[in-house]
């Protein structure tokens, strides 16, 4: 029987176990450049089979939160090289999460104070994190977006291509396309955030178009064996919804099956919350993908503990399980899960912004 602690091949790399660290925005990279603190943070957690980086904007336009590391500046790429070298030196593997937030941004974070862009000019009932010039900061309402013109879409796809190449140049083993949690790709998918009447809106066929074009662009640049995607079929995160997500996401994964992707990362339920917030047949979506010949590693996320993660892998329902908050407070989470040891409790007050406290100072097992 397959175990959570067994190795697995993901794309072109061998992973030491089936535990992933999920992407976690921590807002500790001023100027969008990874620093010494970030190097330590990722190195501490390198025992995970796969680390997935915090959301990493593909352009300044794609940034929606203060002090997140990017992939669009030369100095950012150099900073990431230090992170990936440290992770590899500790025996780990790491993927970069490619992020465009779309409308989940604030004018102060955009080039020249511009409006954020989105499939449609529909403001999200959501918040984002900013840091003011005096160092104070916090969560504020997102700004009013503008709808992308049809002739702007190729330039965003080009940003995805450049960022994917930059990630590989920076030493990442793979990339994860952020198609979840109400950000740009997810905004195109959902009827609540996409009211377009052109080839990117209306039918579910059209609403999946941008996601598939982003995948296609990245696969052509770095190869399918280095490419994964994250999706969240029923999360209400960042004010997205769809009246009938099952056919939408079944179609999406069927289209993804054309590509021999390294992995598909599925958030089950409401991100960080109720796993049963809406009816959805997770097995049916996976079956739709496999029926079309899709072979990617199937990774699941959201609210898993040791017992449920072990069962998911042993039963064959999933190939890997990713953990988010548990990795914040437990840099040695793999060892703790294997030994069924007690877990450190996270300090929520230090999740976003700050320094080493609540970031790199959590103790490991004696």
C-alpha cells in the first residue's frame, strides 16, 4: 500500500516523499527581491517532497500584495537563485508559483498607480495587503479594476512565458501556474467575475480559454514535465463563484489532459475553510481527467491532517498532499508527521509581514 512517506516521480524529478508545502504569502521580500531571511525559511522546510514557493508575480501588474518576491526583476532572479541553491543543498525540490492577481490588487501596487486589470470591470468584494511609506500597513479594500482589451491578452501570456523561463534560470525544478483562489486565471473561469462577450467569455468553453493558453505558452517554453497548475473549483476566495462549477472544472481538466503536466494541485472546498462548502464530486473531476489520458501527479490540499493525508494517498484518491499552515509553524513537518509527534501552533499575528518572528524561529523536534 502506498504511503505518504514513499518517494514519487513528479515530472522530471524524483521527490523523497509525497508531502508538499503549499504556497504561502508571507510579505517578507521588500522590493520584490528574495533576501537572507527567505533563504533560511525555505531551507528550513526542504524536507518536504516538494516546496511550492509563495505566489510570485510574473510582472508588476500581476502584483497584488506588498513585499512579495517577483520574477520580473534581474535582482529578484538572483535572489531566487540563492533560495533554490539552499533548498537543493538541503536535499529538497522547489517549484515557483507563477502569479497574476488580476483585480485583487491596489492602485498603490500597480505601475504608475494604474488600475488593476481583470477579465471584466467588476470590483471584488475583497481585501489586499499594503505597506505604507512609514512602514505601517494592513489589509485594505481592493481597487476598481479595468477590463483587459482583447489585444492586451497576448502581452500577459508573454509575461507568463518570461516568468517561467526566469524561474528555471533561477534554479527552480518546476513551476506551478496559479489558477486558483480568485486571481486572474480563476477570474476568467468564473461567471461572477467574467462578463465578457468575446472569445474569452460566456460559455465554459470560452471561459477556460485563457487558462489553457497560459498552460500552452508555459509548456512550450519550459516543457510539460516542469509545469503544474493549481485550481480551486468551489472556493469563494476573493469573491469568485460559478452557479455550476462541476462541468466547468471537468472541462478544464479534460483540456489539461492534452498536456503531460507534472502535477495538478486541487484545493478541495473553501480555501483555508470548510471542505464541504458546496456540492462537488472530486472523484468525478479526477476521473474526467484520467479518462482523457491525463497522467499528472494529483495533489490535494485544504484542511488535511496526518490521518486524512495518509488515507488519501493509501486509498489512491491522491498521489500527494500539500499542507499550508502546518508548515508555517513546523519547518520539520515531515519528521513530525512520520513520528506522529506534537505540532507547534502558528502565531497568526505574524503571518503577514515582519521579520524572523513567526517566520524562521519556530523550533524543530529535539
